[in-house]
C-alpha cells in the first residue's frame, strides 16, 4: 500500500483510511500513515514564497 501523502510504501498496520467529504458530490478515501509523515519535496509549490520579479 502507498501513502497518499508521502508516496512511500507502508504496511497495513501503519495505514489509516480517511474519508474526505465533498460538498458537491461523492467524497473520497485516502490512505496515509497513522503517524504524520513528510510530503516529498519533488512537487512544485503552488504558491512560491518569493515570486520572481
């Protein structure tokens, strides 16, 4: 099983399923580590702290 937050493999005993409710329709379920894990740094930031001038 792969964690939807850090994208690393995890054992079933480390996993927690979280249901995310959606106001406009069907929600979804994500699988994450029970203990907080770090997000990978390979994803670009959607809001850079220091925009280019």
